[in-house]
């Protein structure tokens, strides 16, 4: 029996597909999002508006989209990968032309019923594209210089567009997510060693360029680096955010001050308490126990995705699942490192917990792709 015959014979059809969904992942996604609803209710002062109600509606819509995407055969998403990635690049170009400017950044397209952030969509379409690329490419060409150079160009194109918005956090996530898929696809480690060496050189160049006509980063981005290195140097200015975040983290202790009892958020000391710094609100109100519980839920989602990918004999489906799992891991790892002072503040929200429409819908659609790979894997 050929692989195609095996694949066709054992793939579930109709309503049976619902039984083959990766239900532990769905339950974990609901649990994580519930943390978000609680925190948004708390930072709003015990009100469902302005953040909880729209967030719940978006999550419900996202769950429906996830199931719809999961019901579509994985081969369809393989065929659509190049179109999806090309479409996301066009949207990024569209942002440059008629994007909406908010807080000094041009990152959104106003669709009337919602504001779409194309860079969020690109995080997933890039993974789709690379998974399809390495599924198409023979294994013996994976580490050939020419076939390594091509995906690097396709990774750097959206990174450059997003960096110009400017959005350093998302551009770094795109770069790391793309590199992770290349590594998982089997690209030789020597390429990554070379890139790491070049990265160290780039860091040196970034610091050397400060104050020169060829300065590589924006002034506010340099201030974020200064804040990361020494927050106490300007506690009421550039270091204010991370200083207040650390106070909230420390005051939570083991079990926290209690739900809606966090002084840092209630008295508006915490910046962006409903988006980037929402994890510090959770840590203050629920302490180490609450923070560790959320982290454990995140890690369980990644583990179940890895188990699904490693048991999948379809190369595209396996790489797609692994790529989305790693990208999801980078989301929460970078945010948690950022608000705890382990990394510079780069404006990365906490997935499924921070307030935001585009990020939540795109992430749930991404998990719909994971579900499609799981449902339609050969049995």
C-alpha cells in the first residue's frame, strides 16, 4: 500500500474529525484565555468594559475559526502556504502606504470593523511558507548554500518591513521563528554558528552607531536598551516601566495580594497594564503560584504540540506544528523575560492574555492549522 493510499484510507471524514481534534490543546487554550479574562476584569476595576467583553467575543470567534480551519485537509493549507505568505507581504506594504499611525508607530490597517496588524499574520504565514518550502525541497539539498540562501531572503523581507514600522519586538520574533523552522528542517548547525557570530558583531555595531549619522536603531529603542542594562539610572523616566513591574512582581510574594487587590495596577502605577505588562498584574494578585500556573499551562500547550508533530509522518504537517509551537513559545518567553527585567522592553504582548484582537484571532487560527495537521495525520 502506497503512502498516499494509506493517508487517504485512514484520514477521518465528516463529524468524526471533531473526535480527532487535539482536545487537550483546546482545553489548555481556554484555560490560558480565562486567565486573561480575569486579569482584564481586574485591571478595569471590576468591569467587563472596556476590555473583557470584546476580548471574550474575539476568543469565541477565534475558537470557531480554529475548528473551521481544523476541518480543512492539511494538503489544502500546504498548497495555500505561498499564497498566504505573499498576501501577508502585500499587507505589510499596504501598512507603509495607508497604515494607521498610533503612538508614533504605523502598524495597523483600519478595516472598519477591526484594526488588522499584518505583522501578527506574518508570524504564522512565514512558518507556513517555510514548512511548505522544506516539504518541497529534497532532504539532500536542505543544507546546500543556494537553498539556504533563498529562505533567508524570504525571512529578512518581512523583518525589514516590520522593523521600519517600527516594531523591533515583532521583527525579532519573525527572525527567531524563521530560524527555528530552518533548524528543525535540518539545516546544518554551521550556518547558525555563523549567524550567531554575525549577530554578536551586529550588537557591537548597534552600540557603536549610536549618535552617528548611520545610527541603526531609533532613539527610543536605545533608551530601552539603557533601561534594560540599568533601570535604576532613570527610575522616573525610561526606567519607570520596568521598575514598577519589578515592584509588582516582588509584592505578590508566594500567593499574591488577592484578586483585584494589586496596588500597582489599581493605583495605575503599572504601564500598559492590559497589554504588555499584564503578567505583572497577575503575579502581584496571584503571586508565584499564579505566575507558575500560567507558565505551566503555556508549556503544556507546547509539549502537546511537540507530541503531535513528532507522531506525524507528513513532513509539512510536522514542520508546521513544530514551527507554530516554537513561535508560540517565543511569544510568552519574550514577554515574561521583558517584564521581569531579563530582556529589553520590546513591546511583545502576552499571548491569549493581553488585550488585542489581531493577535488573538491570528493565534487561534494558527492553532487551527495545528489541529488540521493533527486531525489529518496518517493513521
